[in-house]
């Protein structure tokens, strides 16, 4: 066998402490740093690259993407905060259907008898909510046309099959 002096490889003499003096052991794959210090160093490098590219974009007056990327702020040992700019909302979008659905949210009640149904309400094909007594279509005078719906379902499931015409001799 060859000696380590001949091959140029040296076996580690023992565990190597982190070069940042945090008290943990490092390895050669992480540049003699522990995993936490190595991760922090990579985050700092990425933040520096992001800052440099954003400064370049500001100076040149160009944007590399149409959407704004999240901005990394306050990088400490182990914690990173991400801040993204929220989209601008117009007053018309705030008044729209969002407020109507919040106003409807309340105790779920039967459409026929106004009995509270809780989580066990039955939603009919007509779109209304009913209690166990009024859940059937004949009990609440449902306007939904079950016959036409059934005919459409059968027509879609069973297409018309036509045979080829034969020439008469």
C-alpha cells in the first residue's frame, strides 16, 4: 500500500472545530464550518447577489422581471424575514362580492322553515340549503327540472349508434 505522503492525501487527525468558533464541529465539505454557519454564509452571499442585481436594475432603469421578488431583510443567525409588497387594491374590489359572502355567513338555516341546520344541512340541486324534513324536492317545491337533467345525462352517456348503409343488389 502507498503511504499518504506518496499520494498527497492526508487523513484527518481528529474532529475539526468550526472556523467561526461557534463550538460545533465542521467538515471539509462545508469549508471547515458547521452546518449552521455554512447555511448562514450561503444566505449572506445570496442576499449580496440580490442586492447587487437590484442596485444594477435601479441604476440602469431596467427590470429583469415584471413581478416583484420577495425582499430579504434582517438576516440574523438562523432567522430570515421575507417581505413582499402586497398588490394594490382598488376601492371597487373591496366592495364587490367579498362583503356579500361575509354578510351571508351566519348560522345555516333551512330555506323553508328557517330551522338551524348547523353542519348537517342538505344542499339541493336548486342551490338552497334545507333541514332533514325539507331535503327532498317534493317537500320544498323545488324548481329544478329533474326530468330534463336526467334526459340530458342519458343522451350524453348513450350516443346514437348508426350502422353503415348497405348497397342493395
